[in-house]
């Protein structure tokens, strides 16, 4: 097992966002976390990645506790997320957005970057090559010199994915990576997610498009009103009576 979430509880005032939530994510598999709006999916991501402390419960990655770590410490362990609303540097070029992502995991300290010594310039050149490879991988090579805000929305989401990949994830958490995309873009991203998994990366995906979720997932976890109401392979989840009820709007 790669990631284990154990008995998480999170409240926001009167809202129980997560109630006794436990699930596991198998290594090198695609696991999807689904559920109606407000079910607690993003909250679960926030807890796993250190943006939010749970009132109860813990998160283990490869047997070690993540709970209590700050977001950058979680990222240092190879756990990388993308955001439901993109988190790009809007006035910075596409290439530089990816370069910034690379620097977050780079070996050079900020001081030597500021001083701009020779080793840094050499590393810069190497990083630029890696950034260009990542952009080619997501199909944004032709946009490298444009500022991020000039890209159409679907391409901004692709850039968000590229920045996540720049951090060299071992576990990648994707929060609605294809929302707002057209069908062709969605198909492209699903293909990319499969290829990322083939490179040994574990994927935890939040997505509302059921056809995509059922087509790509090895395992599906269903949240409803902050509780796990079902988990299993897509075939089981699609015909699960509680899941159908949750999506039809009942309680
Ligand atoms: N920072 C916050 N302050 C107050 N309430 C919050 C906060 N974040 C989330 N909530 C509430 O917690 C519940 C779960 O929200 P969450 O964003 O995790 O849902 P979600 O499953 O990601 O939904 P969506 O599919 O709409 O993105 C909702 O009722 C939401 O309004
Ligand atoms: Mg959400």
C-alpha cells in the first residue's frame, strides 16, 4: 500500500466535511475519489497534502505519518497535487512556470540562484531542457514563450499538470484536472494520466465525469456528506445502490 488515510475527521463550523474517513491507495494504480459537490473530496486532498490539519485521524505514506507536516514537507516526500482552481504564475511564461516547479525540487539553494554563479547557469540550462521535455509531453511546447494567462483555459489546466510533473511526483493528486475542458482535451489528459502511471507514479484523481472515471480507474472511492459510502473497482461502484442514490440526489 502506498497511501493510507485513517479515520479522518474535519469540521468547518457546523459542517462535517469529513467523518471517519478511511481508505487506501495502491502503488502505481489510478484511484479515483468521487462524490457529489461538497462531499469532501478537496478537503481530503487538503489534509493529505498538509494544507489542513484534521481534528482526528492520520495519513500514512509508505508507512510513515504525514499528518502534521507542512505542505512543502509533504511535497519533499514526492507527494504532489494540482488544484481545482489553477495555481499558476499568470504573468510568467509557460516555460518559466515549469522552471519554477523544477526549482522547488532542485538541488540549488535560492541564494546561489540569486548569485548566479557558473554552476547555477549550467544547472539552469539542464533544467530548461527538462522543462521543455515536460512541455512537449503535455503538448504545450508551442506555447512555451507565452504568458500563462494568455492560454485558453484547457491549456492552463495542462500547464498546471506540467508544473506538477516538474516536481517529480511519486504520488500525484489531481483535483478535477479536466474540468472546463472540451471532449478532445479530456481524452488527451486521460491518455497523459495513463502514461504518467506507466512511469511508476501513483495517481489519486478527483473527477466528476463518470465516463472518464470508470474508464481509467483501477479503484474508486465514493464520498457522500463527508463519509465513504463505497469503494471498489469501477464495475462494482457503477451498480452500487448507495452510490446511485447519492448521485440521484437523495440521502
Ligand atoms: N475552508 C472552508 N471553510 C468552510 N467550509 C468549507 C471549507 N472548505 C470546504 N468547506 C465545506 O466542506 C464541505 C466539503 O467541501 P469540499 O470542498 O471538500 O467538497 P468537494 O467534494 O471537493 O466538492 P466539489 O465537487 O464541489 O469540489 C462543503 O460543505 C464545503 O462547503
Ligand atoms: Mg472540490
